[in-house]
C-alpha cells in the first residue's frame, strides 16, 4: 500500500511539472522609450528637456511572454517622480491593448502624451503600466511597469505687446508688456 501511495504521488508530481495545469498570459513591455529624434546620417539625438504644457511622443512594444493567450487590456501612461507607480502619479493617457496570443507582440507607435502645464520643473519618469486595471490574471504581475527618465522645464511665457493706435493722444499712448502663461 505504501508503494502504491508513493507511486501515485510521484506520478502526480511528474505530471504537474511536465504539464502545467493552468495556462496564463504574462504581459510585459519589451521596449518603452521617448521617440527618438533623427540626427545626421541616421544617428539619433538625445531629446532635449520637454516644457510643461507640451507633448512628448513615446513608443514601445508589449509582448505576451506567458503560456496562455491574453484578452485585450488597458495600458496607462503616467508622469512620476520615481520608477514605482503610486497614487500621486499623474495619468497622462490611456490606450487599449489588443488580445495577444502566446509570444505575440503589440507595437505602440508614437503615442502622444501631454505634460500638464502646472507641473514643476525637474526630473521625472514617464511610466507605461500594462494591464493597469488588473483585468488579466498573469504568471507575473510584477513586470507590468516600465519607464524612462525625462527632464521637464518650466513653460516659457510669451511676451504680449500692445500699443495704442498712433492717432490717439500722448496721454493715452501707453506701452504695455505682459506675459501669456497659457498656450
């Protein structure tokens, strides 16, 4: 009887390791970066800092590295002060991911994200969060966030010049210079 129990346990153990009981997807970013700026002779140039209130283009690809197909999922983009996603991060945009077969790849081509105008100058990260709503049970939930550093400058103000028409009297001929803090 002991031998029969040992044989059954060994057989179940062998089957368990040989044939996975559950096939599950595992979505991850295989590449995520700020879209490169073309240089001379096909070289790329390091992008300059971006100004608050302007847009940044990102590109990348998502892959299913699991052993099961995935359903479509939501991809979210954030502005963060560090490489970890938190509630304080500013959501910059979303896009829908397509269902992916095992080892299939979805390319994210030139996703445009707007940096809010009220963001202080400094060093940040643009994060890409795959399956941000946790709609998919994955083999590994810890490989869903990727990012890259970005430097943000203050939005520049544009001078506004207004002069009074020349046919007005000297008393009303004033010069005004101000700044437009909007777009």
